[in-house]
C-alpha cells in the first residue's frame, strides 16, 4: 500500500513538474484543502459557543446550502462557459473569501448564517469547474496517475490541516482561524490570476 502511494507521488510529480499550470493546480488543491478544512472543523463550535445559535438549526442550514447548490449549479456552469473557467474560479473563490470573513467577524446571527450558506454553496459550485479545468491539462495517458495524485494531495492537506490547525486552535481564537482561512483563499486567488496569464 505504502509503495503504491510512493509510486503515485513519484510518477505524478514527474508529470506535474513539466507544466506550470499543473504545478499551480496542485498548489490550489493543497491550499484549498487547508482553508476549507479550517471552516469545516470549527463552524459548529463557533456557532454554538460564540454566537449561541441553536444546534437544531445546523441541519437546516446545510440542507438549504445544498438546495442552493442544486438549484443554481447549471446557471453557474453556463456563466462559466461565457466568462471562462479561470475568471469563474476567481469570482467563486472571492465570494467564498468574503463569506469566510463574515463567518469569522460578523456579530449578527442572520449575517453569519447567510455567510455560511454562501460559503457552502459557492465552494460546491467551484469543485466541478476546477475539476473540468484541471482535466483539460492532464494528458489522457497520465490522467489516472494525476487524478490519484490530486486526490492524495487533497487528503494529505486535510490531515496536515487537522493536525496543524488543532495546534493553532490552542493559541488563536476561532475568529482568528477563520481569518487565516481567508488569507489562504487570497493566496489561491493570486495563483488563479497567474493562471490567466498562461
């Protein structure tokens, strides 16, 4: 099992390092894993302990964000076809960035709940567009290896995030962690702007 993982990493990196676009996409996937995991790990604690939002509403919030995603996904896809995938990814990531900041600093519960629904929905809108864009730059013969590497990078990002963010949570406030997540999103946006130049 471990030898298969090493082989996937070794072969995947050989392919990735031949292309600036693939290096950028791997970086986006890794940073996104860190950023999104922060919110995933701490939103319920933040809502319960800092905002005193009743836990009975959590399921409704998540369900509503899924409904928003289902209802608007085709419209987002059409808009992506009109303005281009990279511009669409930048726009979606910017909305996720604003939503993350609002979750961390807003005092009104209705604003925070709206920001969380927005965060969930726009993060979900991004995933198929990012996947489709990435697949275009993956050589067909090497697609299985690179998709495995991307999945591995995402999983490693989540594990590393859980360990590092857990340690940071001991010294930072939850609001500060959300702001850290937002800073990471700015880094993703900067990388996506570089992608526009390729």
